C-alpha cells in the first residue's frame, strides 16, 4: 500500500512538472500565445543555434522559457560566421529552429537563403534599421566593445587602445577571431573608428590589430567566448562586450577585482540578431521562442544579466539599472551602418588574417 501511495505521489509530481507551465496562461503575454503553445507541445522540442548559456544571459532566457512552457531546448555555441556556414550545410536536412548572430551575419544568412521570414510580437518596437523588413532577421539586444580587466593580474587598467601597446601588457590581451565570431569583427570596426577609419575604410583598425600582435601583448585569439577562463584568472585583459564584464563583476562574484573600461579614443555599440531557420523542424516552438525573447519578460531577462535589450520601451530592472557605467561613458560609443558592415565583412576577415596572422 505504501508503494502504491508513493507511486501515486510520483505520478502527481510528474503531471505537475509536465503540465506545470499551464498556470502561466491564466493571462497570456500576447493574443494567441496559448494556442501557439498547444501546437508547439506536439513538436520535438527546440534547437537554438549559437546561444551558448554563458553568453548574453542566454541561460536566463533558457530558464524562463522552460519555466513558462516546459519545452525541451537544445543549443550549440558556434560563433556567428560558423553558424551561417552550418545552416548552409544543413539546408537539405535542417536541424536548427532558430539561429542567433552578430547582426551583419543575419543579413548574410538572409542572402544565403538559410532564413525564413517571421515577425514576432513587438517586432515593430525594434528600430527599423535593426531589423529586416520581412522579418528574416531582427535585433534582440546590444553590447558595447570594452576592456574587461582582471585587477588581480593587472595593477593599472589600460584606459585606451594606445595603452594596450605598452610592453607591461605582454601576453595579457585576449579577443575573439574576427573571421568566425561577431565580437571579433566588432573589434575590427571599433579599432577602425577609433583610429580615424570607417566602414568604408577598416584598414586603420586592422593595422592597429597587426601592431598589437607584433607587440607580443596578445595572449590568445579565441574561437569561442572565454568567460570561464577569465573567471579562473587566466586572462588579464579581455576585449569583449560590456555585458561580459558586468557578469564577471556582479554575477560571477569577482566584484572590485573586475574593471570595465570604455577606451578613451572611442568604441562602438553592436546589435545582435536572431532568425527563424529555413525549414525549421519545430516551427511553432521556434515562433514561441522568438516571441518570448522579444516579450517584456524576455527583454528584462537580458537586462538582469547586464545585457542591454534592443527595445527602448522596456524598463530596466531596479536591481541592475545603477550598476551600468554612466551614460556619459557610453557616449563614446558610435552606432554603425550594420548592413554596410556585412557587405565588407568577408574582405575585412581576409585582410585581418593576412596582416595580423600573416596568412595568405
């Protein structure tokens, strides 16, 4: 009898887990949410490309989505360029439902025919220049290129791009490869603008990065985000997005041992975009996910991870709003024509490989 009672409790618990998201629909976030959820439940889950949980608070989004809908989500962490390549390779047998990337790669993905149009809820609240008119890609958050400094390893944080050339930063600097990672290309653009260049002339940025490489101050050029390495104390100076610094400082608990620096010469702010993949095997789950990302809850979840949401109408949570750098610091960051940036990305990647790494 005792075994039967225990079994009954287990069955009840399982039923609660499987159907636990139902309470969330006492009030829909948008018209048709429950109907879409019912259709999504009949699918096999959700495959989300390039949304590694340690990047941009995707873990927070995963947790919120799972709590609301109870839908299994799988992901990978490829990098923006590699994601587009993967989508192309799988075009005849699609595996991805959604794909996330540095915004210029969204335009490239559309050009390569690996996206399908979908306009999620709140699509019209995204600035027009940061979304494809048909919904083949749309921006969901933004980040500013900064220096994230481990003060346990660096006594005096660099305050400028010029300062990174100082011999005291020998084998100290890490950034991501511009050929495969969006942040890497963003760094090329940021250094170009801060050295008198532009989207039409990225050479000043590439020349600067070549000089940085020759200085012997670059410790490593990574393929995927090295957040864990930074937390473990393996990276003195990391050129990355501001949210990685805030996350290390406030979420990972490094506190005052982390300094976030917007370089004196200036930098850029970069949007990140997402698409519904062409031939998505779980289209209703994909739509549910994209709607969730652009909902108030989804956008605020980015903010809770110190990632600035793309929707300006979303109020930042009280617990984080005062922890960002002053607005006056962010005035050093330029906005860029990202559609134009996509058109010169391939050439920039080739030049970077040639001038910085000496590749033919």
